[in-house]
C-alpha cells in the first residue's frame, strides 16, 4: 500500500486573495465544487479578515453559507484575531487556521503585530475554537524570510511552535510566504521546530516565487512531513508581500508525488481540467506546468 500525502487545497483562499480577477460568490462555490470532484478532502475556503485589507475575501461568510456540507471535504477558515475567530465560528468552519508571524516587518504590515504579539493573540483566541469544538491549526507566515526585514531566525519558529503546542494547536504549518526557501532550509527548520514541539503534526506551505517549491516539497516529504498545502493552477500570493507569486501548483505536486509512488487521493486529470477552467474564469493563464504539458503517461 502506497504512503498517503495529504494535500490541503488553498486555491479558494490564498489562491484568489491576490488575483487580479474578482470572482463572484457563485464562481467561488463552483471552484470549490470542482475541487471536491477532484478528490480534495481539506481546503481553505475563505478568510475572515478585514474586507478593507483583503477585499477579495469579503464574501467569505456567504461562501461558507453556500457550501454543500453533504460532501466529504472539510472547509478551513483563516483568522488573524479574535473578531475573525468569532466570525469563522459563526460560519461553522470545519477547521480554523490561525496566522502567526515570524517576521516583525511583515507582521506589522499584514496583521499589525510582532511575532510575540501574534502568539499573544493566539493565546486569546485559542479558547474560542476549543470551546466551539473546532480543530485549530496555525500557520507561521514568512517562516523562511521576511520581505522587509530579511532573514528570519529559526529560533523564532521554535518559540512560536512551542507556544502553539501549549495552546492546543493540532497542526502547525511553516509558510514560505515569499518563496525564498531552499531544501536545506526546509530540513533545518523542521529539525528546529520538532525539537520545540515534538508531538506536533507539521504541514508545509510553499510559494514558487523563485522556482524551488517542488524541490522544497520533496525535502519536506523526505523529512517525514505528510501534509502539504497547494493551490490549483499555482494561483495566489500575499497582498502584503511585494513580488510574491503563487503557491506551488496542486497538479504539479500531485504529479511529482504519484510518479514517486505516493498516494494523494487527487484525480490528476480532473485537477488539470479545473486549472484550465480557472484560466477562463480568471481571464489569464495560470502558472502550473501540468496545465500546459499534461500528465504522463496520458
């Protein structure tokens, strides 16, 4: 039996939040439905943040209200603070992903917080998710480098991981928000985080800004990580990270892993078709290689 790598699809949230296109709520729900038909079982379906800061996520409550809850997929809501946490709970999110930040410069611009202040906010918000019985994950953004301050110390990641662990976070993602990681960085930072929170389930979130995302996925899997974020078509980017391009493409990750003998549960041909559909509704090409070249063998 092949080893399963779980793909967390982030296209409906991280993918769309910085795209020039403005999809309607109905189009977002169709995107989500198509991803479910591809076999996606977990996905970020919206973000409960300030609509002024991230206007493309302003209809997240309507998106969650329109989800087909009879399907098997679990829908994750992003939150940065107590207000967002309460809105995610009200929307009946299946999971909540809270954002910690590893860099001061980015943290101030993205959520108005330093790394320690983001952990303090998690301390205030975590009980809300626990009381509601909703699984709580966290992503450490700019875990490999801050676009304003440069290098990020692995010791910061360790401190944030230890605090998240104590606060009952069930899964922790390391986010390469601006796409600066290398495979060696991935190995070293995973080692640091595991020493600080040895029982924590880890997830990785890579952007392909500098072309290393697939290599970084490989390094993470070799290091024992079995949960990977990816975005259909490779769409995405952060509004607060200059020149940040999209996430690693779901279809490219699925192709690489399944050619290596892993299972993902994702129908590659359907994911490629969904990426091609995205090009139509977004009105521009998507970045993924598989949407252009197709799978092999056909």
